[in-house]
């Protein structure tokens, strides 16, 4: 990174944007460096590291009581035996497993019901958090030549919900971090822009970079390209939508209203 400067009266001064010095990355992108935010992030990470260390020390201390026990499974079976002997005071030995089975069935039924509701809520949360982020994206509205649902079909799998927040992952499975706020995760539009920068056919989905001139076919798609209506696209499975969206980005297919 290099500090961006401006010349005033023959002298070089750092360029300031929103009270922050501007740096230029190796790829030419300009970043307003948030020194105050970076310092806060470092302090937070140091505090988190201290917490991890203290928990590790507490766990290590707890484990000292088990020193000398080499066969963990044998120790576990011994504890189960003691527990069963204690239960025998209340229930005949031959009935213990039967009672356990009945209790297990009852709880499993409740667990399945709760699990089903949780999955439904998770799907609704995903649709609102991630689907809503694509629909409301300023980047898509201002800079992309394809609609939000197609962008979601192509890049939606790169976004997950963690601790109630939308988190993006790059092609290598790494979280996408902010360039302007080191140590912090990128917000939705910044993460999406980073993913698009790595997309090999990005020139086909950015506004102003598609096919033009006498060689372009009517509607912007090449001659002979397959056409999908919006309704047909919506009826496809998520995997098929992703494939069609990628082909639309390279103008192999077109999508009409």
C-alpha cells in the first residue's frame, strides 16, 4: 500500500477522505484507512485472545483431576455402572432400559417437531437476510446489468448467516474481510464487489461493458441464444438457476420479462 498524496504550493500532502488518509493498493484501488477503527479492532482481538487463553487454562486445570486415567471408555463405563446402581434403588434392574426407551421416544418426538420448526425459521431468516440483501443492494442497482435474482443465483451460495449476520466467503472458503476496515468483515455490498472482481466474466455483468454495435443481436444477446422468461427462470431449481444465471452473464442465454 502507498499513501496517496496531492501537491499544494510545491509540497506533497496526504490526501484526506472523510478525515482518513487515502492509500492506494497494488491493484489500484483507493482505500480510506480507518486508523481509529483499526486500533479498536486490535484491542478487541487482544481481549478475545486473552479470554481464549483463560478458558484454556481453566480447562487444563479441570483436566488435572483425570491424570493417570488412560482408558477413557473404561472410566465412562464405570460411571454408567454407578449411575445404574443408583437408579436401581427406584426401578427394578430389568425395567431400567424399558423406561429409558419410553422416555427417549417421547423426547425424540418433541425434538423432531422443534427441529422442523427451526429449519422453517432458518429458511425464512435466510430468505430475508440474504435474499433481502441482494434485493436492496445499491451495488446491483447502480453497477450491474443483470437483475438481483440472477446475481443471487450466481453468488448466493457464497453468503451464510452466522450469529445473525450475513458473512461472505471467497472461492477458497475464506471469509471476505473489509479493505477499508482491517480486521472487520466486509459488509454485503463490499463483499459482493470483491466476489465480482474475482468472477472471470465480470465484464459481461457490469453496466456499460456488454456487447454493443452492429455485431450485437437484438436485446443484447447473441444470435441463436436461448431465451427464458422471468416465470420460466423462477420455476427452475436453485442449481439450474445458478447455471442459467452464469450463462446469461456470458450471453449464452437471455432472460426476458
